[in-house]
């Protein structure tokens, strides 16, 4: 974090990282997220295998001991007798993974699009921005759903082809792997679909910044030195955009996580046996009733998801306050 | 002004045209068709159905024939719900979404502006911190979490309100709260930032200097200018809320327009989908126009020209 960009004195307050470091909620959020990510990706390896499969103990309350094996279900079990604590952690892996990779994809598209549009300017810029305006006019959910439908059948066909090919050649391990990966292909589908849709805001913001940056004298100077457009973009503009990009990456991750869980909640996203916060919440919402409430199935995923999103938003807000003081939400 | 409106009308029609074209072509290009799951699905049956629903011929022929029908204001018939025309589906599903979305919009805009203004006037006090912390919490918690929790507390535990469904005013309360909550927060944050900027400006210093109290200065002079960015945000928000929310409709068991988008894509039911996109785009265009007109009313320096 210490290597603050030195060239940004004109546009940003010079000590942006200092401002972030003094922002208590943002720093607490950063520590929380770091610890949480590490735990979510390491703890499942140390859990006993009895916790990782279905069991006969369905709907056990928190802290109950297992029916088939001598284990404790810290957060209870769901309708298939799966341990909720384990599912919460793997669900966090999927949700965070989709959020981070999806946001990174949209970031790359948005940055490239915005930089090209802003830098070339004129008619190209006008046309490219009209395209963004137009895409804004169509509900986002439409594109996401269309991408999911297209990619889903593509990936399933592809894996099926591998499976059948392996079957013919007698490679049983490849065949098994293809069959095992089938339900998990939805994760990749979600990453691509959301990544391809979420870049519009990023493109607009980057373009706005590039429009300001390209008028500055160091750009004229590097042009006079004979550098090509691409070199100017990569060597001079990109470093100046890095903090803005980081800021909006932090704010896009919760947006992608929300979209993913929204779709999974409706049963259109992540499918069993894979889990995400959205699919866990769907399972939890299905079993609330006044007589016999299985509160843990709703409460634990809800708290975990809300806390993570809150931390991401606090961090993103802190970064934005530090590096993009002009922004009005 | 007339030139402005004319140009606006032209560009609106263009946007509508592109949005519908994109929706139609993309949906038709998706793998799987609307008649794939027909019983005894022989090629003959599929061909007859395609002809009946005017989905035969090349993609270009389908597209041009649909556009011709749209030009005659014919939204065609659903391929999934066979006896229903798209106009009937929209007429049946839109009213509940309009009502719920309208209420949520009014709550979000008034409460949001109020909270944001109070937070800005009490800058860096516990009131401000509390309001902004609450706003971030409201933004971070998605409606499919608040919905079930509202139901669990107010419907199942306290038994004050019905669990879901549609009928009298009591059915509206929980979904309206659930739907408006994040948007109250967005509006409040926007309003606070905008008002903070305005409070620093010279004309407010003048207002204070001539003896107005802070509250008078804000209500008579600052609010009118500070509300401009909020108004910009409220335009698309109105279009969004009025076309329904799939989540809130699912959680509270309401038959609204929000489900049309998702269900139609699932069923490859292209005409209701295009119908819903037309409604959404039209609302978006209308509300953005209202925003621009409001701008020139609120800030006399802004002139509308083509």
C-alpha cells in the first residue's frame, strides 16, 4: 500500500493513501475482509470429511452433534443434512470469487473502452458513448440473463463433448472430471455473464478522467517525443488512472456479488452441489414459517453476506473519498 | 423549447428502436426456441407453431415483420401463455407494479432528501454519522434479505401485517419498505454530498449575512440548487421502480411486471419481453425528459435548446 503514485499531484490530493489509512471504518473493513478471505479459503481444508457430505441429520439446530458421525454442526444443518458452516465457507468462496473475477473482467473492459473513447475523442468518442447510453437504456438483467442462457448451454455442450470423447477413448479419469465439473460450470458462466455487463459505469468514469488527463502538458510532451498513442495510454495515462480503477474495482465487487446472489436467490444462478450466499439464502427463505422456524438457515448467511458487503462498501467509499473527491456518489 | 422537444422525440424513438431490435435479435439468437418442449415435438408441429406465431423464415424476415407489426402498435401474442396477447399481459401485471413502485418512489425521494439534508446541516455530528452509517447498511443489505426478515418479524412474530399477497393497504406496507430501503439510502447520500457543496457557496454566505437562520437559508436558497443531482438520479429510478422488482414480487408473492423479464427469457417468449422493454424504455425516456424540464424550472440559468 505504501507505493503511492507520484505523478498524480495535479488531479488527486497528493496524500490519498494517508487519507485512507486515517479512515477507521475503511481500515477495519480491510482487515476484516483480508482475515475473512483467508479463513474462507483455508478453513474448509481442515474440516473433517464427515462435515462435507450429506447426512441423515436434516435441519439440526446450531451446535447439535451429528447423526452419522461424531461431529458438531456449529451452524446447524440444512434439508439434506449438509453442515451449514461448511456450506457458508464454500459459498463465500464462490460469492467472493465470482465478485472479484467478475469485477476484474468488467474493469478490464470498462477501462479499455473508456480509455480508447476518451483518448480518441471526437466522433469516435461520441459514437462509443452513445453505445453506452443505449446499453444503459436496456434493463441490465436482460443482458445478464441472455449471457447466462448462451454461455450455459455452450459450456454444458463443451463438457459433454469432453466426457463422451473421454468415454470413447477409455480415459475414465477425464470422464469423471468432466462429469464432476458439470454442475460447477455455472460458476464460470456467472463470472463471464456478470463481467460482460457491469462495465458501463467504469467506462464512463475512466473516459471522464482521460478527457481531463489528455489535455495535460505531459501528454503533449510525450507526443512531441514521438511516442505512439498506445504508449501514451499505457505508460502515462494508466498509472494516473490506477487509483480510480482500484476504487471502482472495490465498488464493483459488491455490485457483482449482489447480482450473483440475486440470480442465485431466484434459482437462476449457482446450483447444487455448489453453493453461494444467494442460493443459501434461497434455501433459508423457503423454510421460514411461524410454527417451526429454522432461523439459522436464514440468519447465518444473511449476517455473513451483509457484513462482507458492508465492509466492501466502507472500503470502497474510503478509497473514493481519498482519490476521487469530486465524485458525487 | 419546441425544437428541444422535437429533437428529444426523435432521439427517443431512435433509442426505443435500437433497444427493441437488440432485445428481439439477441433473444432469437439464443440456443433453444419457444416451441422446443412441445409434446410429440415433430418438425411439422414446430413449423406450424412457428408460422402461427410469425416466427418462421430467416431471422431478418422475422425481425422486419415484427417491426412492421410494432409500427402498427401490435405487440403480438405470447408464445408461452397461448391465449394472452402481450397487451393483455402488460395490462394485467403493470397496475400492481405501478402502485407499489410509485409508493416506494415517493418514500425513497422524500425520506432520502430529508435525511440527506439533515445530515448535511448537522455535518460531522452523531446525527450525520448515524444517518450515513445507516445509509451504507441499507445499501449493503439486499432486498432478498430485508424481505424475509421483515416477514419474519412483522408478519410471523408480531402478526401485525399479512405475509404476502395483494389486496388492501396492509399488503403494501412491507413490500414498499423493502423496495424503497436501499434507494432512500442512495438519495440521502447524494443529497448530503450535494448540499454540502452548495452550503460552501457564496450566495449562501450572503443569505446568512443578511440575517437568515441556517434553516431558512437552506430551505429558501440551498435546497433548490442542491436537489439538482438528486433529480437526475430520480429519473431512471422512477422507471426502474415502476417496472417492478422481481425479488420483492417473489418474496411477497405479488403478481407484477418484474417477473416478465426473467420468465420470458427462460421461456424464450420474445414478444412479452420486447413489450416489457418498450414499457421500461418509454418510462425511462419520459422521466428523463421530466428531469430536464425540472432542471430548467429549478435553475433558471439552464436553458433547454436542441
